[in-house]
C-alpha cells in the first residue's frame, strides 16, 4: 500500500497550469499561497482561556497544500513563516516575529500539514470526495501532533489538549469538509474525472 502510494504521482491542480512549467510561475504560486494564508490569518477570534485563537489559517493551508502539491505547498508555508519572521504582519492579529512562543507549533506545523495534503493530492486523493476529506483530516492530525505538544511546554502538558485541540475540533472539522469538497469539484471543472479506483 505505502509502496504503491509512493510510486503513483499525479499533478496537483496547480501542476496542470502553465505557471507550474516555469520557475517564475512557480515563485508566483508560492507567494500567492503564502498571501492567502496571511489573508485568512486575519480572520481571527481570540479565546479567553487559551493563547491560540480561532483563525482561517487552517482552511488556507489545506487549500494551498492541496492545490500546489507537496513541494510548492510546503515551500509556500515556509515562505509565510519567513514573511512573519522578518517583520511582515502576516500572522493572526497582524502579529509578526519569529514563529516561536505558545502558538509556534501551529505555525511550524502548517508547513508539514501543507506538504502532507499536497503529497496525498499528488496521489489522487483530491479527486474523490471521501479521499479528499481523508487527506484533509490527515493533514489536520499532523498539525496537532506538532502543535499540541509544543503548546504543552508553555501551558503544561495536562492543559495542552483542552487548550490547544478540543476548542478547535468543530471548526476545523468544518474547514476540512469545506476544503475536501472543493477539490473533486475543481477537477470536474477542469475536465479531469477521477478513476474508479480512487473511490
């Protein structure tokens, strides 16, 4: 199963565009992805009992990863971190600075999340509804596997799950359903139908 996944690679949505064929176009895709994450990061709702706000970032990361693929998607989120680190106000609440502190695990986890969703998309998981949603779920789980222990160093590990995971389950569930439902429809719009073995 794992060997089969490793061998079977398909283009992401961005991979079928003319932009992917040239280095300048790839840079444009990477920067555009980082800006989308920065934009949705400003959809931010602070919570009084945790340093982690509710934001639109996770939705943007899922979309960027799925659309750009593993390499460009991960690179796009790395560029996003660099933008914030050098002083651009791209993090939630127009924050910036080195991606550390209690929420640093989420920011770093975004890179892994985008790369994983992109990797699964390159193996056809974005072309059927159930697998697309499953890819988004795997990406979310990888994010929390990094972010929650990181948060635990600051708030205590006994508080990490109540403060860094449970409050976000419902919202992130809606985001992954939304992102997961986008891609099969997008593939149909561009005229590529999933094969039966993707169901």
